[in-house]
């Protein structure tokens, strides 16, 4: 995980680094996933970063590792499956 949208206490979606090096925004997080991920995030400073698609997110650090499923279609949707 490299960042998030929403607030650190209530993230809406995550910016994740995929195996090919791209940073992509995930679909909206479920309440359960957002609650589980929030305590693991550390926001180093205010600021915004952007994914290759131009989506903005707040950068974050921390020990959270998430498992995602990335679609391979034209509109490759990235879905968080679980916190690892």
C-alpha cells in the first residue's frame, strides 16, 4: 500500500503498487476492511500523490500489506480481498 483516499481513520480506497510496478487505486473498501487497515497506516506528512491514471491520494507508510485481485480487462479493476 502506498496511499489512500478519504481520511486516515476512514480510508475509502487504497493506492497500491501492483507487481508490474504500477500504482493503482482500488475499488471502495468495505467498512470491515477500512476498519482493519486504518490502525496500520501512518501518514508521514500532508500532501498528495497521483497514480498513473491521474487519481490523487494521500501518501502513507506503515506495515499494512493487502491482498488484491487485479482485473485484466480494459478497465482493470483492483479489488482488496483481505488484510495480510
